[in-house]
C-alpha cells in the first residue's frame, strides 16, 4: 500500500483532509440519519461490518464498486454521494484558507501586499511505494 507524504509551503500548514476521510464521515452521517447499525448497512451493501467501520473511520480506501454498493444501501446515488463529499471538501478547504489568513493577520503578516518569493498554490502530495 502506498504511503502518502505531504509537502507544504509552510511547516505549520495543516494538510487537507483525504477523500477517504471525508467520504467516511459522510457515509457515517447517512447511516446515522437512518438510525442503522454498522451490521444492517453492511449486510445490504454486501460487506462486513468491520470493513464498513474502517471505511467510515477513513482507514480504508474503498473501490468505486464498493462506494456504489454503499450508496445504494443508504438509498442514495453515487452521483449524490460524490457531490456531497466534494461539497464537504470545498467547505473544509475554505475554512482552512480562512483560518490561515486570520492567523497571518493576527501575527502581523498580512500587509495587503503579496509575500515576496512565495509561490501560491495548493499543497503537493507525493505517493511512495512501501
């Protein structure tokens, strides 16, 4: 399994959440809204409750077929689930950007001018084979 190593422009910058983490939180919320146990949802999706638990905790990266099976078990579509996860990621990214800007202003770092020799852009993630 590949290990993810994040490289960020600033060492104090928190990494963005992983897709699997946000997907897991969304799946857990959908399951909780239905007042279902892990076993009930897992049975309908055709997976073990242990595996569903690992997906919900963001520990496992499910295949697209597994995500589609979970979406169906939770009475939603793959498109709606993907859209919801994407919206969650965008919301979390805006929160992180806003928090960094507020910290920078509080530290006296925001002069209204662009920082010299600073390349803007998202963090870069590299995958290394284990």
